[in-house]
C-alpha cells in the first residue's frame, strides 16, 4: 500500500495481541505527520473491522480532532509519553 507522500513505509503492520486470530493490524510505528499519511490512518481506523492496535505515531493523526472514533471492533491504544 503506497500513496503519494507516504514513501515506502506501509502504516499497517501485524501485531500479536489477544485477538481471535492471534494477531491484529497495528497502525503507527514510523508513520510520519505528513497530511496524506494522517488522512490514510484515520480512514484505516474507521474501515478496519478487526481488532486494531493504534501506536503513538498513529494517534498523532487524531490530534486536535476530539479523539479517536471507531464504530466497530476493539481498539488498543499504545501511546508514549
């Protein structure tokens, strides 16, 4: 998955967490603050129905937007300080 402005990094990785399948998509590690990357992150969080891990870099896409909103599926947040 590559879109202009994202470079060669895919914002979605697989993580092994407590999910029915033993893994969950993880969004954020190494993700930039580029506007298109942040837009893609918000779109993926909204569309992915599986359990999802949102890492600190992925959380940046929701900064100033009133928080993360998700209509379905478990969401695991892993912010850093």
